[in-house]
C-alpha cells in the first residue's frame, strides 16, 4: 500500500500554470525587496547601483545596472562561459564578444539598433531565437535600460 499525502494536486494544467506564475511573482517580489537595500544610490550618495529609490525614477543606464540584468537572466549560458561567442559577465567580456550568428561584435557603441545583443533580446530577432533561450523574455524596462546604455556609448560606468 502506498502512503498518501495531504498535499493537494492540481486538477489541470491551468491550475499548475497559475501556481507557477504565483511562485514566480513571489520570488520576483522578494528579489525586488532585497535589491532595495543600502546599495541604492541616494541623494548625494554617489555610489551603489542606481536602483529606484522610491522616487518613481527608473534605474540609470549604467553598466552596473545592465550587468545585473545579464547576471539575473543570462547565467545559464553566458555567465562564466562563452556561448556562441557571447560572454556577458564583465565589461571587457561583453565588449569583446563576437556573436557567431552575426559574425561581429554584439555591442556597437552608440548604436542599439545595430547591436546584435539588442536584436537577440527583442521580439523576432534577425538571427536565431529570442534570448534568454527557453526563458522569460526581458521586460520592456530592462530592454530600454540596455538600449539606453548602448545609446549612451556603452561605457564602463
């Protein structure tokens, strides 16, 4: 005889998807709360990552904030290793990455529309599949931050 458990089982894939979505939202909320600690840049502070300080302003388009997006979303393939010529951990690695599909640098300073990195994170890329592969697409705010960083010259700031 098999032991029974009191854990309710989802009755449909719809309920399972709802539970996964709720878990994802709760985890995201937890990450958001932990990122709002003392590392945010406050008035006159001048250090930290520039995350929203409760004043409604979006994060600054700095490399530190772009790197945080890459670390959070691209770690399975492009952090600590180069996948298809692209490594997204560290400024020099990013700027020296040459995407195999595009046969050139993934970041073209000052030109987000000509940067393969942007093409790959937006809908319907010219080459291959949208990144992160088999993951949740980046938000419009994350994509805008990356575009702004590249548009501002892709500086190591």
